[in-house]
């Protein structure tokens, strides 16, 4: 029996109708809604973790942690929404012409006759495509959904088929929260379907933005579709990266053993299924680097295989790993010798010379899973050449002593230029949820380096400025009123203040 | 003799090399540079206005005013650059685990182990395409250039052929300012050429963003080109709009004569060659509206023809005007009866019923010049229907008494949703340069409703967040250092402060 076709048109229309109410919800009302979603998730935490574990093969403890992170996102983005500085409020009042002698030069002043008051307003219905590797934090009620709801946008989630049951449970929790907060139920809609439904959602004229977390292929396809619409819309697609880590000589020499233990963990945790997984390690050929390679290879070979998220991910891992290992000059340094199951990962450390790396752009492609490639550069100059060859990344990392940093001074600007987050003496995995986090970066890490997927600044992806000119005070939203009834931080006549005027 | 081909590749490479120095310029250094450009423009103000007048046929007084506006933009964006709040600085310090009883629920806190410090950094070389209708303010050293330079990006201006001599003079002034400030000369590059050079600039891999002001056709073509690159880049194209003005019944009745005088001025100033020109007036059919129409038609017929910016603009005006007047039901209400010159404008008020307007999407297209279409709606419901049919706009305007606003309450959200600036009882022309200005709006007014072309917030079009994780304080830029040596407003551990930590 054929499945009932998903009525995409009706769904987006319902979402837009909800938008017409939801955009008027107060900041405090949105914060309460987001907190309530966290409460509803807590109420079903046990079944959520159980269901997600069965669907994703991720460990219970990891899933419990991820759920808590998701709740923190909802709660903290809601608090940031209510705090209101994200609204970028600017108010310019008509200015009296200055009395007395004119200012010189005259272009250092400007006539101001209009009453101008500007704040961010929501874009409209946002379609969210969740990631398979984070069934909670980057999925149904994950970061994109939390940001869009905080911005005042209704959300349509296209459920990830790899954790459909989990997604359904989360969606029901969000819907209960909407009802409990007296919001229109259609402020959140949950769509199951395939490629065709996803494309129809992106192409619908009332869809106003898209959030996506996943592969480069998937993200780019949706981006292209959205940009080719008669009315293009913003797509924020976070598409992962290889997160290069530069192991500088002195640091590697002094910390070989600790470094190997730190990185085997970062490369293989959750079967390496993180978009900030360090897929590329770069060092200068030396006995010390060889020693480190041996230690890390040894650690990697001791990691048992793990069932991956779903058969598609496992197959892609096996193919991409095989393709990478097939490249001229690439050798396996450390991997399992035991047989692995059909959908299991094979933790692998490969290695290649800097010269061969530079000749083979394929080696810059992400092998999503517990895999990392150690690039052995012939010298300092080749390290810089490798850095220059790198595409856009979510993160770049330097493992370096103060002396290393001085001798590789030219490396820093090259790496900063190519990433959203620049890490020193730590691992790129472990994306903390805080205002200062940047989870984004130059293409192909994301489709727009000007925004972040993590942290409350991600709300701005889904909002636009609107300026009220010459409106009576009581006809404007409270955020812009004279008395500043919400006590927001605003820029008034160029000065920051919480006072009225 | 064939012109020497423009070496686009060499130019963008030089720009990128300049970027590697210029991005390190201090905020104060950028402000000094922008101010110096204003000073250099002042030194050649007379010849600039003379040259621009000859090239554009705009009046001297208007051009002098536009030059002053351009200088104010440079100066005030420079001041905003130095003030630094646009950097969106967020700092999150590692947190001690709270002592004593754990917080309940546990998801209301988050572990924070990392030192995270985030600020905006420049994107890289920005290609600017200036507008023909603002030879100073939206051209060579106009708003896009000022914003990009403030962000720390070098600029490559593709000169507008309609005011090439003016553009050359301005470019030389910018170059003198760069030398005077000890900046690399290539921080600003000026390219003359045609379509092919423009496309090559947008497609060059080292080009990182595009600013454009002009027609929908031109802006969309560059946008498409940039989005189809292997690495898509942001394009902010401001493409004009018809700026609908709703003339509500009571207001029209009470102010018919003043309204006609106010609007004839807004429609015809500078031969109507403004992107905020009110090209659409909407009212409810009534004797009062007919009276207003007569008054405005009378005023329009008294406006002499004026030479337009260039033959291309004049031809486009004549064709688009003729196409609009050809639409079923459209009638001329007021226009010139005298003969006009080949490149001259023909001030025109046309009129159409709401019903015919709704059937003909062509009537929503901008007729760039002194032209406006008065839409006579049959009733209140049809006014709302017209509002719902409108595409994205730079501005929408309501001319209304308090009583009108109450009886047309449903109109306001429809108009807010469709514009970047929402005006009450004023004219949309006259875009003040102030932080609260929004010059942008939903497509097709611009290609990204989340940004503005006017006001210092426009700097953000050309910058992206970069997060430093776990770096020693002295290895980070002063903006992010512990002691806050620049005294910037920063969000530290979620609190706004100018204090260090």
C-alpha cells in the first residue's frame, strides 16, 4: 500500500498562519516556551534515551548527556531571547540643529529630521533538517529549532529517517509545550518523508529560511535549490569539516604520550561521528613525530569497532576510508586486525607525506567516522604550504609550545583565515554551548561564514532588521518605546543605555 | 585599437595580498583612514561636483549634498568602527563547578571548561558595484566601500561607466588617503571594464563578498553567479523597489492639497531616480481620492522634463513607462504635454483600478524615474488584497490618521512583513544616515533581508565571527584581552561590561 503523500503545501500554509500569531509573542513568552520544551523532554527522558539508543547505536550515557545539552540550549537561548540584546535595537531621534557656530568640517554632522527605531523581527517559517549523528542536539528540538523559535519563527522539522521514532517523541513533547504555553499548535510542525518532501519544503514560497546539519552533498543541494528559487532564501547549512590539527615539533616531543591518549579519544569517541572530529593531523617529519605516530597507532588499534549510526553512514565510512587509503602514498599506520560487523566502524590512523597530500585534494575530504590522516611534512615550509591548501573548516587547532608558536608565526594567520574556531592545545571536539562559541566557518564548513549554529547568536540567522520611521510611541512594539518598559540594552542616539528618553 | 584587457586575476591577487596586512589594522587606524578619505574628497569637492554634474546631469546642489552625505558616511562608519560594538565580542571563561547542592533541574547549568573569546573578523576582498544614480554616496567611496573598509576588508571597485571620470577622481582620493595613512595602496583598487570584467571579479576564488546597488536584473545576475561558484560568497545586492504608499481615507480627505505637494516632490526630485521613489500609491475609491488625484496630476503636469542620468536609464524609463501604460485599465492621470528631449524624463501619474492592478503583476515592476501609479481600490478588503499581493520592498508607507490606523488595523502587519523600513505620515525618499536606518528589505528589494546598506550596521555584511579557544591572553588581539585595553563594550560570561576580568 502506498504511503499517504505528505501535503507539503498545506503544512507550510499552516506554519505561515501560525507565524502571523507567533511573531507577536513577547520575548518572555518565547523564553517560557523554550523552557517548557526542556521540561517536557525531561518528563520523557528515559524513553527518549532508550528509543534513541535503539535507533542510533549511541551509548546511553552519551545520549543522556546530549539530551541535557539540548535542554540547556533550549533554556539558555530562551534566556538570551528575553535578555534582548540580540534584537540590535538602534534608536535615532530627530536632532535639533546645533545652535551657535557651525561645526567644521560640515560633514562631521548630519541633519536628522526623522524618528528612526530599528529592531530585528522574525523571517517567517523555518524548515529544519536535523543531523543523524545528534538525534537530540542538532535535530527535532535542537539548536536550529531553538534559535528559530527564539527569533519568533515557526518551525517545520523534516524528520531524519535514521531516528524517526525519537523524532516523533520529541515532536510530541514540543507540541505539548506549545499547548501548555497557549501558542498555536502549528508553531511547530513535524514532517516525515523523503527527498521529494524535503525539496518541496525548501521550494515553497512561504518558507523563509532553512537550517541544515549534515553532509556537504546534502547541504549544497538544498542551498542550490533555495538560491535558485524565484525569491532566494537564506540557508544555513553546517556541513562538517576535517578540522586540521597542527602538531608542532617541540610540543610533540614534550607531550607525545599524552597527545596520543588525548587524540585517540577525540578521534574515536561516538565512533568518530562528530563534525568537529580531527580528521587531519599535520606534523614535521622527525624521530619524535614517528614516535608519536607509533603511540597513536597503538592506541587506535586498541579501540574496538562500534556500530555506526545507520547502514548508510557505515557504508559511506567504509567507501570513503577505502578511497583515501587507495591514494598514492597513503599507508595505514594503525587499525584493527579483528573482523568487524557489517555496520561497524574500523578505527584507523593513516599516514601520508606532505608532498603526496598536496597532490591529492581527495585527502581533504571528510571520512566521517573514527579515521584520521597524519600528514608528515618534510619541513617548515611544507607545513605552511599544507595550511595554505586547506579549505574552510569549522575548526583549526595548534598543539604548540610558546617556542613553537614563535617559530611557526606565519602559520597562525593562515589557520585563522580558514576556520570559525581557532583552538590552542586542546581538541576540536566538545562544542560548548555558550555565547562565545562559534560553530561555523568558511565554505565548505558552512554555506555562510557570517553565522553560527551554536550559541544564542545563532538566533540572528532567522531574523531581519525592521525600521519604524515616524510612528507614534504607543503604536510601536514595547522594545522600541520611549520608556523602555522591558529594560533592554539599546543604542539611542549612538549611546548604549537601558534608560528611556 | 583594442583596449588593454583588465588583468582581473592580478588585481584580485593584489587585493588579497593587501588584505593580509590591512586586516591587522587597528580599529582606530581604520577610522583615521575613512576620515582621511573624507578630507581628500573635500580637497577636490569643486571639481568632483563639476565632473559628476557633467556626467550625470544631476543638479550641483544635489551633488554637493550627496558628496557631504558620502563624507558623513565615511566619517560616521569610521567612528562606529572604532566604537567597536559591531564586533559582537563574547567572552566565556571556564567556570568552576558550583559548590554545595547541585542546581535543579540540572539542565539549567552547563559545564564550561574552555576559555572562549569571539569577535568579528573581516571576510577578505570585497568587490563593489556602484549605482549610476548616486555617483558619490553609493559608488566608488560610497556606503559599501566605507562598510567594507571599516570591517577590515580591502575593496575592489568596478567603476560605473556612466560616471567613469568622477569615479577615477574619487579613486585617486582614496588612494591618496591610503598612502597618507601608511596603508598598502592595494587596499583599494579601481577597475574599469564591462560585463566580462565584472563577472570575472565575482568569480575569482579570492573574492570573498560582493556589494551591489542597481537594477533587479543586474543584481540577480551577479547573485546567481556568486552562488554557483564552487565556494559561494555573500552578495548584498540592493535592487530598488516600488515603495508602496497607502493613502488612507480620512488622512487623504483632511490633507489632500498638502499630500499632493509632498508627493509630487518625492516622486520627481532628481528626475525620480531614487530607489526609495514612491512608485505606487494606493487608496480607496471616493470623491476625496479623485480630488487628490486631480491635485497630484495637476502638480505632476507642471514638473518640467529633466535630463536623466544616462541614455540607458532614459530608454529604460521610456520603455517601462510605455509598458505600464499599455496594461489594460491603466490611464494617464497627469503628465507633460510639451515635447521632451531624447534623454529626458516625462513626469507621469498613472492610475488603475484595484481589480486591474491585482490581475497584472507587471504593474508591480519598478519604472525607474518620475513615475507613480495610483491604485484605486473598490473597498477596504481590496486594499488588504493589494497589500497581500506586494513583493518585498525597501519601504512601505502609511498616510493615516489615528482613526484610519484603527479601521485599517489589519493592514499594518501585512506591510511590516513586506519591507525593511515602515514609514508613517512621511515620504519614503530621504534615507538618513544613522545607526537606526534600515536600507534593505525582503527580496526583490535586496538579496538578503538580514542586512542593511545604510548605517554602520552595514559593516556586518563583510565580517564573520572567529572564536579563539584556550589561547594565552597576550596571543589574542587587544579586543579580546583580559584588561580590555580598548575599553570596548563586551559580553563577558553573559553580562555586558567595559571592565576587564
